[in-house]
């Protein structure tokens, strides 16, 4: 974390536009800190300071930039220089950026890479972005089990993986089929004459190249791995996925689920909030909001249908928001719990009866508590209210409390059911978004509210 003194010095250099001095100061920082500072600058100043850094530092910093920011640098910089920068970034960053370019831009940039990196980029970019192959890197070391420890250490130096990638060394046969792995600690502590075959761990967790990236991230989290090997259909090691990449995937999936759950259309790319135009934010939100607003007209029609009941007992209008809000809250809670359980693999669609039964029990308990509270609230707040002589305040409070209790039960069951139904139909359960549940629950809530009032109070 940056000290206050260093932050003040950086701020002063930015205000005085001493970009060369700022670059000198930035070279003493971690790459992620440099990236954060550069992102806070105006685009023209960002490019100027970034250009002052050496190419190795630029490559490390580029790993923390969004695809949009990398494209901004790509457009402003000489293509040969940009290729040199990407050559010092991790292989998955190169592949992701290459995949984001148009065909013409790909052909324009590709010749400036070395043959090894060029082949690596083309190979990695063939995998789907959402698959293990789409996020794996090729920065790893392999050895063979018939080697001695001394020979294995020489081979690792030849493979020259970066320091942060040498958690595990993968043991393969002559066809690159994975046999097992050894840790770098095993090799350091072993006798140089020991055989790798005596050290190799043959039981290991792995991912398939076509496996969903979220599934792979869960494996890394479950088994507390620093990295996981990615194998192709022949059992050959094609790459690895690190713990850091897994955390990025989990964060991205959580963001996507949250956006869907809140009725925001997920973007194809990761956008920076402040650097994204308001128009783009508008486009991401307007679809769901306008659609649900149109459906919400039904609530208005229901209220209009029971207009005479409201004229007789105006007190009913006062507590309509309470019933609607309570239903929306309990429905959203149930949906959140179910979506999370589905995402973590704790439940499946086949267990829908158990899920609904469990949520129904919870809803019944909530309904008892909230029903009593709402009865007390109506009596306490409206004890001086004028009501027609043929009606008792206690009878009205009972009707409102019963309606709210029924609303809690129905809203909870609806909130729990929608994600399961969407999942069963092959969709993403997160699309059973909070705004959608709220709208549906509002409609059912109005029917329950007025239906209960009409039946109990004989309106």
C-alpha cells in the first residue's frame, strides 16, 4: 500500500505535469500500483507516462489494464513496440487481447511477435473465452520421470518459467501426457541423484481444456491449489491456470451474476465504471427497467379494479406499500439464497421439492412474525383513524396482517421457484433478477391484498 508521503509526491508530479519524474518514481512501485495510478490519469498523460517506462515494466503493468485500455495504447503506439510490450505480459493476457481485435488488426500485429509467441497466441485464441483453455497460460515447466533431480533442475532452467509460475513442476512422458507433479520444494530437498519417479505425486487434480472456467475456479478454491494443470483430450498438458486467474474468474462471475440479478444487461467486455460513457451504462440498464415497467402496469389495473374497496376503506391504501415492500424483500431473499446455492453446486434442479419445502417452512415462520408485527403496526398507527361504523379497526388490522402473511409465503415460494425453473429450462438462474421478482410479487401481492380484504371485510 502506498504511503501518504508517496501519494502526495505522485499527486504533486501529476499537478505539475512532470511526467518523466513521475515515471522515475513509478518504477519503484509494484506493477499493480503503477497500473492503478496510470488509470487515474487523463488518456494523453497516461500514454506519456507509460511510454517512459522500460518494456519489461510495461508488460507487467499491461497485465492489470482492461482490454479497452490496452486497445487505447495499441492505437496510439507503434505496433512493433506494442508487440514487444505484450511479449513481456502473460500468455493469457496476450491471447485475450488478440481475440478482441478485428481480423485486420490481428494480421497487422501478429508479424511483430517471435515465432514461439506467435504460435502460442494463435493456439490459445482458438479456445472459447469461457473455457479453461481460454484462460490458461503456457508459462510452466515439465520434466520426465526417468530423469534424475540434477537433470530435472537443468530442464526447468531451460523451460525458464517466470518466478511466480514455478509452484509445481509437471511430470510428463515423451508424448507430453501428464503423469503427475513434483513441487519445487521436493526437488530442492532431494538428493541430486534421486530419480524423479521416486518423488512424483501421481494423484492430482486437473481441468479439461473445454471445461467451464467457473468449474475450474471452484476446483482451485476447493483443493486450495496454487495452480491447476489443463489437459487436452489426449491427457497432454496444454497449460495451467493459477490461483490468481481463478480469483479473477470468480470475481467476474460474481459481477455477471449480480448484474443479471439486478436487471442489468451483462457486457461482453469488462468496463471501468468512471471511464465508461453514461450512454453505455444507460444501454445496459434500460432493457430490463422498461420491460418491467410495462409489466408493472398490471398492478395499476388491479388497483383500478378494486377502486370501490379503496373508496370504502381509504386506510387500505395506506398499508399497500408495506405489503408490497415486504413481499419484494422476502422474494428477493429467497431467490438470492437459491441462486447462490445453485452457483456453488450445493443444490440441483432435481432437488426442487426439498428446496421449495424448506423455503415454505422458512416463509411460514417469517409470516407468523411479520403478521403479528403488521397487526400491531396497523392498530398502533391508525387507532385514531376514522373508519366506517360497520368496520372495526381490529378486523381491518387482521385482514391486512393475514394478507401480508400470505404475501410473505407466496413471495418466498415464487422467489425460490423462479431460479429453479430458469435453470430447468437451460437458462442462467441469475436472470430471475431481483427487479423481475419484485414486479411479479407486486402483482400477486395486490391480488392477495385486495382479495383478502374483500373476503374478510365483505367489501
